C-alpha cells in the first residue's frame, strides 16, 4: 500500500492520553481537542485484526 493517501490512523495526545481515529495523510496530524497539543500516531490501522 502506498503511504500518503488517506489512511485510518489512531492518534493519541501525549499530555492527556485522548485518542481518536482519523482518516488523513500521515504528515497532517491533528491537534488534541482537549489540550490543543499536536497528537502523535498510536497505531496505523491499515492491517486487518481479529480479536
């Protein structure tokens, strides 16, 4: 899979640990809605998982 397209990514805030799933290019990480800190990638969700 080619990186840079819209991908499902789980992002997490380093300060308050708020997590959410976003669909966007990896270079464009969002700000945390609670503390306005740049969020970081917690997990790439492009591989299927079964629990």
